[in-house]
C-alpha cells in the first residue's frame, strides 16, 4: 500500500517538474504557448495542459520528441530537472 501511494506522489512530482521545465524552456526562447505548439506540431491545448500548475497528463514519447525538436535540444534535456 505504501509503495503505491509513494509512487503516485512521485509521479505527480515528475509531472510538475516536467511542466516547469517546459515553461522554463519556452520562456528562455521567448515563445508563446501558441508558437511552441506550432513549432512542435501540437495542439495549443496540449501545451496548456503540459504547463498546468497541476498537470494531470503524461506526455507520450512522440510528444517529448516533438517538443525537443521544437526547442532544438536532445529529448533527454527535457528531463534535466
């Protein structure tokens, strides 16, 4: 029981860190959410959900790859938090 609860908490932390990382990279590159969505070939709402203060979604690997290409960084750097 504790492992399941502990794991769920960790997942939330990772999502929040990923959300913060996307927001940070977007701000550093001077992009709006709409501009990032277009550069990554994603829906604007997807970027909003990824950057939410309490993100409830897990990005798919293809989404991570698209974001990395849009930021012109290796995918691993998206998880550099």
